[in-house]
């Protein structure tokens, strides 16, 4: 790592370096040093990812950070008195607030005696209305958790005087499914099916992140051909999600022809995924050690399909951007300043729309991304239009990457998977750049079975910024801003 990264951390922190997987550093500190270590990492401009408790190789409070393209796993032993400072980390770093609150509520033993006041983040009361804005004619609208249409369960408490939005309070965690606990005792080739169902719209990304963690824990490298297919399926998933977001924005402004066009494009991508994998969501393709099999589609047919999608996308994008009734509703709406986004360690198109070039495919490349020239698409405006333009740029970048990957499919050995060591044990982080942003899995394996899993989803990190996206917006802008975030409550409440 360069001198701007881990080498510039203080000696007392570097003294705790322990072996980790490739691209992963582990820093062990005493319980009383944990909060100070978090301060040092923030001062070094690390990006916070997640906070959880690990059980292997020893019970420990663990926090994951990204620093200069490397992953840092900070760990402090869990003791009877808890870890000093836990419960106060959010005061130091807003990005930690939700992760810290969730940990203290779900695992109260992890933090010792830290009183939790107010409504529980992980058990919200939909009927409780907490007023924070006072004034003549100010009233609150509890929007959700049940809404008309196909929407997941999440509630937004909107305080308004009738038009201007003065405050929004986001409440996720209405449908906790205990997905992390479902992994315990499963073999990795079975656990990957659970990973695919944590957030259905990003099944491939979740399967990849879980598989990466298993492979890194066991020291397994998938075959090159499998890595190429993984990247192809990931990019098709990204395209489907981005097209869905753009179609929803068109629908919101009653641009029904535009909505239909982008839904048709999404359907074309989904049908291509069926031809490649047998599943519209790419399920059943990625497994720890590689992929299940090659597609029943020739390279030429794949490239022809991609070419046809690109031609339609170029035309529809041009028409979308020339429709002022559409773009006027997005320009300047839901603006997020870069400094705020950095402070909250946001990821994905949300961060890239505010000028941050964070992308796990580039920072810590995995699978065949290590051999591809990825262009990270960013915009500086920070508004809903910028986030849509990031998605448009990434759609064309995905098409370019798929075309490049397809050209490499015929090269080298055609092995698609390698066996995992029987009764293997180990721990590691695995990651992938989901359509919503950086996704991370922590996996503990014991004698060939999954012992513990922790999931750090991009939606959990980015939803916390939704409250800040209404500096100068009105009530009718709400849906435009929500769609521009492109998040999933299921990914947060796993």
C-alpha cells in the first residue's frame, strides 16, 4: 500500500497488523483503543463500510473500512464490560450512526451498558409521529410502510407546511427476515441460494460477494472463464436495475411513451438473461468456486443482442434528455453536496452523482474486472438529474464491458469451477459492486459449513442520506428523489 494509506497510520495502530486475505488488512486493538482507532481512520480519509460482531477466530467487535484501494478490518475483543465508546461512535462519524444503532439494538451484549433512547431503528412504530418542526400550518404525513403499487415496506415521515418539505425522517426495518442467521450451518453451495434472495433485484451481486468471501476464506481462485461469465451476468443485472430506475422517473412525470420504451429495453435485457442463465434474475449461475455452466447462447448471438439493445438505448436516451418536461423535474432536485456524501460514506450512483469516484470494481477489482479497463462514471451536480446521467453512462459502459468480455470467452481453458476444500475453515470479507453500490459479505467457515455471515448492503448506507436530500424541494419532488436513489428496503433490512 502507498505511503498515503496504511503506512501513514500511527505506529500504535499499525502494530496490531495481522494476516488477512489478499487486499485485506486486519488491525487488532485493545477494547479501550477501538474508538481512538476509528478516529485515526477517519482522519486518514478512510471510508466506513460496516460494523458488526465476529465470532471467529475470537469474539470481536469488528469494523470494516476502505482506504486507498485496500480493505481494513479493525477488531477489538468483546469483553464483559463492552467496548468503551461503542454507542458514541455516531457522534464522531455520521456514517456509523445506523450501523451502530442496529448493532446495539440487535445485539445488546456487544456494547455493554449503553442506554438507547427514542424509537428503535430496527423496530419502528408506523403510528408514532415525531414532530421536529414547529410553526403555523406545519403538519406531518406518514407515507408508508404500505403504499399503493409494488413497493417494499418503508416509511417516510414528511413534515411540510403544504408544499415545501421541511423535514423527512426515513424509517426502514419493517420486515426483518433474519437472513444472516439463515446461513448458519449451510454448506457454501447451499448458502449461495440464500444470498441470492437477500435483495432480489441484485441477486447476482449478492451471490458474487458471498462467493468471493468463501473463496478468499478458503484460498480458492475461480477459473478465468468463470470470472468472465460472472462479470457478464453482473453487468446485465446492473443494466436491468438502471433501466428500471429511469423508467420509473419517466412514469412519475407522465412520460408514458418514455416509460414504455425503457421498460421494453429492460425486458430485452431480462430475456437475454433468461437465454444465458434460465433465470430473469440470473439466479443459480454463480456458485462458490465458479459458475454452474456456460450459456446456451453463442458469443455471436450475445454480441448481436447487445448491439440491438445499444441502438435502442442511444435513441431513447436522446429523446429522454431532449424532453424538457422530464429533465426540468430532475435538474436541481434532491441535491446532495459532495462534502455531505463523503461524511456519510455513500456508495454507488448516489455517490458518483455527487462527484465521488468510488466503485468496488475499480478500487478492489474482482473476477475479470482485474483485466478490464473500467471507466468510473461521475457527475458533479449532485441532483436527481446527475444520478440519472450516471446511470445512463454506466449503461453504455456495461455494454462496452460485456462486448469486451464476450470477445475473451473463447480464450484459454474452459473450466467453469474448482472444488472447495472439504471441511475447510477460515474467515474473510468478499465484495461486489451491486447496481446500488458497494456490497460486502463477512463469512466465517468452520469445517466446511457456514458459521456466521454479516451483510453490509449499499441500501442501508445510502438510505440514511435520504433525509438530507430535501434542502430546497417541494412535496411533488418526493417521488423523483426517491426513484433517483434507486435503493431497496430489503437490502437494508436483511
